[in-house]
C-alpha cells in the first residue's frame, strides 16, 4: 500500500504524548504546553541543541524523534519519498513547542534526526512485532497509539513479501561477515562527527594564548578517523581483533602518505586500501 495520506499523524491526531526514552516508550506529558508558551532552546555552531540545560537538550532531541515516528507514515518505503509537506508538519509541530530560528541548516538537521528515528522505528517494529518476541501484539494497543489497525496490517504485509524477505536474508548474510561492527549510539556517524569537531575546537581554544581570539571551526574529521573512533570502546580498546588490524593498517597508510610513499586517491582512500569496503 504505497498510496499514502499526508495527514499530520497516522491516526489523524496532531497530539503526540509518547516518546522513546532509553529502550522503552514512555509518556512525556510535560512536552505539551497548554498555555502556548514556547520553550527556549540554544544551539551550537553545528545547529545541534546544546541548552540552555541538559534536560532541555534531551527533551528537544527526543521530541524530534517522536515527531519523526508519529508524523510520517511507516508505509512510506524510503525517507527520500517523504514529501516536503510531510516534513513541514514536523517543523510546524516542533516550532509550536520550542522557540527555534527558522534557518535552513537547522531544518536540515531536524529532518535528518527525524529520519533517523523514523528508520529506527520501522526496524524495531519489524524486528520485535513482525518477526520477534512480540509477534501477535498490536503496537497501537501496546505503546504506539498513533498507529492504527489498517496501517499496521499493511505494514506487516509489506514485511512478509518475498522481496522483503530476500532483503532481510541478504542483510543477515552481509552482517555475518562484518567482524568489526561500530558501537555508535542512535546519533550514528553524524553525532560522532560533531563530537570530534567539538573536541578539536576545545583543544584549539585551550591552546590559544589570546582569550579574545576568534577560533575558526575545525574541518570535519576524515572518513578513516570516523571509522576508527566508531569502533573504540570507552576503555580505549577496539571492538575486535579484526578492527584493530584494520585500524593499524589505516595508521600505516596514513604514515606512508605523510612520508610521500603512498598517494591516496578518492574519498575512501584509507578504508579502501586497508581492506575495508565501507
């Protein structure tokens, strides 16, 4: 069923009162403000929410995830198929609750986070409710009241077609060969990139002897730098011996590049020559 309605939510309601917090969906009643007062929120130079306090930052990001899950139909096959009208509903709902500047870069960031949440939501529904431990449980009677019976029936059917089952099979086969998986949080590489850039910015600022100096933002981390950081645990170890081997190879190629004995070509220059295809 690909002929989709552009209603603001999947049950026709504009009200969103549930949000995924941690690994469970919980009520978030305080995100709805009946007096119409907008909550203030601040952003860093990458248009990521950073205040005015950790609680506001967390709730702001969680609300974007709520809107991504509830405003966009799970029957849409791909985020690239989501219309501008659908996305505008996310933005309007967000700007009704938070005092946000209407900037294109911020919109892009919001839609990217909403899209990540939407994809993760569909994956969770498929894994738990279609093929997993909650088979037979109706998610709209469980913790996702913005879904409805017709939408859920169509979604389940779309996950049981020969074409989709083949996609799952290939994904499982591909995953079985992945001996060095990343350990990123829901923010993925996007969040990791921002974290690394923040670290570099703070290091530059601390190294500056002139407190009034305007510190230029650092360049985004390279692909191979992201690959390595995504596979390092909190203790500083790599997730597997295979990941350590690839990381050492990347370091070796980088050293050869510095010495002029290796000339990388293309965006995937280190990861490709280290034996990785990603």
